[in-house]
C-alpha cells in the first residue's frame, strides 16, 4: 500500500501481509484462486505528518515480475491530535 500526502506529495510505503479472503471466493465463484488475492492491514498513522493521503496499491505479477500501481479514489486522513 502506498499513501501520498495531498499537499507535500510525500510517499509512504507499507508492506502488507497476504490474507486469505474466502469472501472474495464466494463472490467470484467462476474465478480460480481469487481467495488468495486479498490483504489485511491496520495502519498506525502516528508517524505520518497530518493531512490527507491518497491510497494506492502496488502489486507484483508473479508470472512476469512486473509491478503494477493502481491509484484508488479513496483517501485516509491523519488528524493533528
């Protein structure tokens, strides 16, 4: 997961553990091995400067070795307290 600060454009990268997601498997029964596509995280934002961060996800294709970056439309906010 990559967070980009809205104003300063500083990037923070978090390594996330792979998480088995049986809910994805149930929602996409015609797909193979999709339950292995999930991740879980709890972020401690205290070390980040206050502000809004755009959330992006970077994954590595296990076949080609290529990294793929997907920017989301989601934001997370670090408050000042």
